[in-house]
């Protein structure tokens, strides 16, 4: 993921209730981490995002630290743009994802609880 830090996100499946862990790039934002549900510009949201919307409580692993978090969707346009541009500066291919899809790519802030 270039210069973008990696985290492991563990969500609870919205249908199965089982734990699902995915590696994600993340942007440090205040006391939390911003994640981008780009799904490489696909026209559908990734499963981990749908799981977070259904149950915003999750855990992340950052290096050897496991942190309980709660997701809050980032809806403020200025914040969305600033964070997305930070992601683009770290991983250039993020610039193309909005061009590939008609959906608004969601961003979520994972804050420690």
C-alpha cells in the first residue's frame, strides 16, 4: 500500500455474526484511523463496510496493539475531501477509484472506545 499504514480490521458479520478480519490501508486521523471503502472503485460497497454499518463496534490491530473501536461515517465534505486527498498522496491509485464508480465512496473513522 505504498506509504499508507496497514491495519487489520475485525468486524462482526451482519448475516452470520462471525468475526471477519481484513487488512486495510488507513489514514491516521486524530486519535483514530480513517478507512476508505473504495473496493478498488467497484460499484458495490465492500463486505467489511456493510458489516461496520450494521454493527459499528469492531477491533483493529495496529502493529502488535489490538484496539476496540467504534466506526463513525465521515460525512462532512471538507473532512472527506481532506482525508481522501491524504490517501491519494500515499497511494496514487485512489485517485482513479471515484472515476470508476457511480457510488460515493464512504469513509469511516475508527475511534478507540
